[in-house]
C-alpha cells in the first residue's frame, strides 16, 4: 500500500513487505517528525519492523499504522 498518514505532527510511512514472493507480509513503518526545524529533537525519525506477519499487505500496514500511533502517543 505504501501510503503516508499524518498523525500528531508526524508522517507515518507504511512500508510492509514480503520476504519472499507470495509469502506473508511483514509490518514496518517509518515515522518522521514534521517540526524538526523549530524544535530540538532527540529523534527526527523512527523506524520499526515487527516480527509478526499477516496474510495481506493491508492487514500488515493497518497493524503497523496502529502501532506507530501508539508509539507517538507514548513519546
């Protein structure tokens, strides 16, 4: 799906992928903070790849999106 979602001043890039053709989908995301020029930040971006797999790209991307949002809410 490779979409970008805006959430609380972050861009969340869904980057789920398959390790092999016709294999399960591995959820992955990259977060990028939008206001890096105006604030001193410990992390301008954050990337995470999960150990879970899903049968479809949509399910993997949805899982990654929800987990990325949870990470933003905790930080």
